[in-house]
C-alpha cells in the first residue's frame, strides 16, 4: 500500500497540459516524423542516468496514433533509496500528457522498476491505460505480444536482492557515462555510452542477452503470436528467432532508442542523440548539422528484420 500511495502522490503532482497551452519548446519541423506506433521503455525517470532531454526532444518531434510505454518508465527502486527529479524529467511527463491530450492512445505496461503500477492494471491515470501486457496488431496484420520482459530474467525471479545489488552497480556505471558525456560535449564530440560498450564487450553479458531473447521468443511462439516487443535488457534489437519476430525497443539511459512502426507495418529502431550532442555534430556528407535528422537504424541492416 505504501508503493501505491507514493504512486498516487507522484501522479498528482503533474497536471496534464491542455491542447491550447503553448509548447514548451519550439519544434524543428525538419526533424518532425509521424509514425503509426511508437514503443519506448527503460527511461528510468527519477534517476540521474535518465537521458530526459533527449527523450523529451524525441517525444516532441515524433507523433503517433499509439504510444506504448513498455516498462521501467519511472524507477521506483532508485526513488525509494534517494529522491531525484529534474525539470527535464518533468518535461518528459508533460510531453506524454500532451500526446494524450492530442488524441494519442498511450498504453503503459509496467516493468520491474515500476512494478508498483501493476496494482493499477486495467485502470486509467491521466488518460494513460495501464495493463500487465498487451497484444498489438500491426498495419499489415501481425500480432505482437507487448510486455516488459522481466518475468524471464532469472535474477529477478529467483534472487531479487541480487537484482537490486546489480542495479546499484549499474547506477555507478551510468554516473561514469554522465561524466564522460560532459567531457565529450565540451570537446564537441557526439554522445557515446561507456557502460553500453563495456556490456557488449563482456562475454557473460552477451550470452545473457542472447539467452533472454531466445527465451522470450520461445514463449511468444507458444502463445501463437507473430512477434514480441519487450525492453528490460537495454539492448535494442530487431531479429527473427525461428518463426518469431523479436523486437526490443532499447532504453533511454544508454542507447536513447525507440521502436517505431510506420503506416505499412514496417518496424524500425531509431537512435536519438541528446540535444547538446547533436547540436555540436556536423553531418559528414552534407556539412549540415546532424541535428536536422535522427540517427536511425533502417530495417535493411543486420540490426533489424523486415516486419
């Protein structure tokens, strides 16, 4: 009940923006993109590692009919230990509520860090639908199972204390990221994640990611769906595992990535650099600022598979 009361108080501190309200930031129409569906997860609002400026910028420049918040949106674990909330994170909340006011259907599928919200499954808060999991039908008729994915993490299921210890260590790595980002920004260099690089270089971490993906895909096949959308492991990916299309939308503490669906049902991973970094970058081929467009991983590359 303490978690529920905390959640209600947190929600009560935000007032949905009215459609007539002036925008918080000016919209660069050169970067504006429309999608049928957007999936984001692992934003970890309430932590210093959250790339809230990049996330707010992404939400302001990308519209959709349906927005899925696929878990670990608010980091209840961290906020219980130490309260942290920035204006940039409030900006993210306002952008989400602005989408609700604008007619976007927003569906929240809680994860392990915001598991307190699972008690609200089946209810609406601020126009946001909360559900334990969902089935999304793409424009071309594919049925995708949407869930956070923590139930398939053996550490979460069998040794939650170890998960909390790992979360603490991961937080230290993310603080190292922030220091590195500030140094690179002063040098005019783009955002780069040290923790993501280390994770992908460590053999055990690579094996963990592979096992997780295969387990989730196998369960999706048992359920008889065409694919699965999840988060949790902070590793954006689109690939076919057997007969199942596995899609992970990544995170907003390391990769700043989202999964998007276009009007034809085509799925794509977008990587959105933090605004301070993009303003400092210059496009290699045109000489124009790279901030005029997001860095996207097209579906024709090995990082993704046609939907």
